[in-house]
């Protein structure tokens, strides 16, 4: 299973970015798709996730600003990030959890930098 993330970059505070992460390989079914992030000197933590029923979960810090979605056809998860703040600066990692095995797979990480 491979995860290919894209869409990171440099943006001014208040701006928007959209991250994408496509899963490929031996995938019989994906339960949860989501995003974590890790800022310098901090632990990696959940940003947002969506399960196979379409239910979503967000960290309190991004509620109302970020939207997670997925394409079941493309095995792709998206993260629309609006009203970006300096504290959103981090490496963003996509993660999936398979339906049958419950195994988790991580993407390589994409840098998001928010400038003032």
C-alpha cells in the first residue's frame, strides 16, 4: 500500500490550501482516511478523519476552518484548509486504516507553512 500526498506549500495567514492523498496498491477496503500533523518540537496529532460511513472528526483547533472529504472511487482523501493560521504550520501526514485487517498506513508527509 502506498500513499501519495500533495498540495502542501507556503501560504499567507488567512489563505487556503488543499491537500490530497491518494492510496494505491493492495487495498480491499479502507475504513478510515485522515490527516495528522506534526509541528517542530511537538507530537504528531490528529487533524481530521473520515470513515467509511462518511462520518468526520476534527481536532478542536481546526473545526470550522478545515474540511476533510474522500473519494471512494479514487481512494483519495482531501483536506481543504481555510483561514489558515501561523499555528497551522506543520508537516501534514495522511493515514489510512484498512477495513478488514485494521492495518494503518502513513504517507510521506507534506509541509504546510503559514507566514504572517
